C-alpha cells in the first residue's frame, strides 16, 4: 500500500517493518484489529492499520485498511510495550527518560510504593537515575538506572487528603523532616518502567516545593 500524506511518501513495499501487534481476534471477526509498525527510507514512522467493522462503527463486514503517519513521540508511545524491547531501544533509546526531574520538572517530592502495603521516601532526586529506592541497608536512596515514564498524571487539591486513602504508609526516608508538613496542592504521577509498563510507584510533587 502506498500513500502520499503532507508531501511524504508512505509505502509498505519499501518501508522497513519494525514490529506488529494484534488483538488476538480472527481477521474475519468484526472486532479484529492489527497494526503493522513501519519506518520509511526517510526515517518517518507510520502504521498500517487493519480494523474490523465494529471498531469503525460500520454496518459493513469489510476490513478497513489505512496508513496512519506518526510523529516520533506518537511512534515511541505506540511501540512501548507492543514490540520487542531490544528492538524498541534500537529506535527510541535516545528519546527515553532516565530521571524524575525530566518528568516532573521538580527536584524533590514523595515517592510512594504500593507493593506489600504502602511505603514512601521523601527526597531530592536530582542525582538519581531511574526510580529512587532505598539501598540494601535501608540507609540511602539510590537508582537502578532504568528508563521511566508517566502512565498517568493528575492534579490534587490537598496532599494530606490524598494520602488518607492508604490505610498506613511506612516512611522509609525523610532527610529533611518534611513528612509532618505534607499539605496543599500537588501533581501526582503514576510511574512505570519501560519494558514492564505497569505501575511501579506513585510520585507526588507539592506545588510549594522547588
């Protein structure tokens, strides 16, 4: 299939296939969906999309096939978790995020973990790569250098009220004694690790902190 969009040629015959994804349905099913991920010779990314009638709200049974151009950010987001991770890194490693400062634009905040009960560390994360965690001795926060991204982001009106939804929170680290002064508006981020793509921790950034 070949199509000219905004003066760029997208041609499935000459472009490189990076990966494929489908929803597991038979191609004759009205809910069938398959995406083939391409990069053309000029470096532009696009999808060859094949969808059944129900996904298009169509009364016909024909499969709709179309070319969908992607920006680099759209391509990275689509490929995340859908193609082989090594293959993903080959194309997008330079676009990955390695620290919380890049995501939040702030130097410090609260990192909340929900595995086996809630626990938290309150810290300055400027020099930490990856998700901040306590070292094996439980003394100093450290990072494992993994690439990370925000699954979701929301605004909250009061930190204390937000934290009340957790029965108890074990405080693992609070170098500056900020735990007793957690109130006011904040931004909350659900953070995941590339290649895992599941919630790893919750990061709370108070508006009043820099």
